C-alpha cells in the first residue's frame, strides 16, 4: 500500500485549510459554493432512487450530505474522512440530520449501495505522479469494495490548459481512468467532461445499478 504517507500528508493539509477558512468551500480547498455544487450535481447522477445508502470518501465537513438531502435523497449516509478535524466539524455541521454518521477512516466497514468521492484526488502536494496514481487506483479498489450498486468520483483533467496547471495538483487522464473502470468495475460507465470545469466525473454502475 502506498496510501499511508499520502493520507497523513493530505490530512494535515486539509486540517490547515479548515482552520484557515472554516466551514466553507475554501475550507475543503474549493473555489466557491457554485463550483462545489456543480461537482455534487454530477456525482448525484449516480443515484437512481431516493433511498439506499452511500459512503462518502473524503466527506469534509458534510456538504455533500446537505446537498443530497436538499435534492431529496433520504437514504443512510456514512461520511469518511482521514482528517479527525474534518470529521469533528462534519458532526457539528450535520447535527440533527437523520440517517447520517461520520467516521475517521479511509474506507467503509461494510458495503453501502453507493460510494462517492469529490476532490480527494486533486491535491498531490509534493508526491510524484507515479505514487499518486497508485494511491488513486488503491482508493478506487476500496470504493468498489464499499459499494454494491456503483460509485462515482471526480478528478482534475489532463486536458487542462498547460499554462493554468499547478505543480501541487494532479491532472488525471480521463480516458485511462475510464478504461480502468470499464475493465475492472462495471459494464455501465459514464465519463462526464462537459460541465464547464477543468475536471471530469466518472460514474460506475454495476450490474443492476441502473442506466447511464
């Protein structure tokens, strides 16, 4: 496993962002609420019914839960984050929401219907491309094990303008990840690269998980 040193560095990074910006999109290193919710809307296309259960990898302070409840999703929710500070903030931010739990963990204790991850593959800090890509692959394996109907995630795209790329961010090849997901996880895989951001979302629906 390559994840341990990466997870420790990432947890420290996001704890700092939370301390600096509080319970705001910038507190989880997003630009603003509008772009954050646009990302959430792509992930939400995975869900085909208002019930079920979901494991949210890298849940931050629980903003995806608020978004999904506002969109009518009433299923059980498990928020997972490797930052204890984030989990503490999420529990406070989501206090009183039925059917929700949060844990300091990098994977779920048992499978849920769905798994999602928003933004957790973007900030690679000082890690090289090769170990970071292995970390992505290992996390996708964990998301596959943590879901019965399917999972969804997003990444910054390698099709970004070269002059706007930052050295501390990871820009993934959408075609390579689509191919990996198609070959390993499910026949019904959607690549969304048309929503106006320098990123893409992949939806993996397993057998019986609905239409693209």
